[in-house]
């Protein structure tokens, strides 16, 4: 049984059919990328897969159970960082840890948040607010926040699209390392318009055809 499965997913906005009959099965611990052009429906697809948006028809299943909302076993990294500007890097990560580990004491929450900030090389920047950090550092905070909740499924919505080439390459390597450094396997679904990025990180790559009524082309395995 697939860890994450999309079955016959279709979605329209008004009279425009964005997705049509999308099927996708991802095994536990697999890293899958979906590449496609702008406005092809990639973000809509990852929102549906994560439970942030409902499909018009079809279903999403996680470990065989229907997904109707964002799972507590999941985390997501967006292109625009999505950090709260009035909180420090540490506080942004702590907020996610608090919501996922309700049994943790305040000391345990801080220790968990610091552990993952240090894993992305930001231990010394923990007290800084997002405005005091570069774009690459902000995205490191986002990655730390995602992994700090110890997700079983990780969704990535063009996570490096706003970064310069050098920073992007560094964080790609950081993400690959983080995915293999966890105690439990992390199943990852990333959408991107960068084919080289997909090849570097993925076990399999799918292409989303052009909208309207976009669907997935057959998988391309990455050796």
C-alpha cells in the first residue's frame, strides 16, 4: 500500500478545469517531484495532496485513510517562507513544535526547536527576526520548522524558487541531507519548475501537463 496516494483528483475554479483525473502513489520514504510550467496547476495539486484544499472529485489517502485536513504527521515548506515577522527564528520554530508536541514542557519545546535550527546552521541566529535574515536564512528557518515537527510526509511548494542560484544549490543539498538524517523515513512531494533540482533530489519525477485539465505524465525514475 502506498504511503500517500492521490486517486482521480480533479479541480476546477469557476468554469476553468485546472486538474483532471490525477493519479499518484508515493511509497514511504520516497522523494517525488512534479515539474511543470507556471499556472499549470502544481500549487493546486500540492495543496490538495496536503489537505489544505479539497478536490472537486477523487480522493487523497495517507496510509490508506482519507485525508480531509492537513495531517499532524505532515509539514509543508512554501516558496515565500511564511514566517511570522514579529517572532525570532527560534520562536517561529517553537510555535510549530508547541502545536505538534502538546505533551512537551517549555524547555523541551525550546530544545527541539534549537536542535533543528542548529541542523540547518542557524543556531547563532536563533534570536534574530526574519527581517534580519537573508532570503536563504529565512528558508533555512522554514526547513528547520518543517523538520522540527518530525513529519512523516513533507510537502514542498517550489521551496527554492525565490533564491539566487548559489543559495539554491546550497539549500538543495541541505534538504537532501535532512531527509536522510531523520530517525523515521520522510516521504516527500515537491513541486518545482526546475528540472535540474528535481533530478538532484528525487527518486521519481512526474510532469504535469499544461492546463486546462492538467494531468500527470508517466513517471521518470532517477537512478
